[in-house]
C-alpha cells in the first residue's frame, strides 16, 4: 500500500476500550474518504501555484483556472466544506 494512503488510514483508526466485546479498533471510512479528497484538492492547489510560477500570461491563467476548477469539482462532489 502506498505510504501516504497508510498515513491517512492511520489517522482514521480509533481504539475503543471497554466495550462488551473487549477493546476494538474502529475505522472511520467517511474521514478516510474526506482525507483522500482533501489530498487531491491540495494537489490541485499545488498545480495552480506552480502554473503561476512556470508559465506566463494566458497559459498561466488557463492552467491555474483549470486546476482551481478541478479542486472545486472535487470539493463539490464530496460535499467538503
């Protein structure tokens, strides 16, 4: 498994002590999905920032707009606030 995915998965694992069945491990699937979506949005932001530095004029504007649009679509698709 990819190291970053493992890191995100570890952030979504909780240990619950003292249940009727003893100690259990709970994995929060919703939090995991949100963290993955956030990672994708962060990559879009990185592309937008790099576009401003590496391109000029219209090319920079179009590349940044595409990256920002992609970020916003991910945000809307997964209903991230």
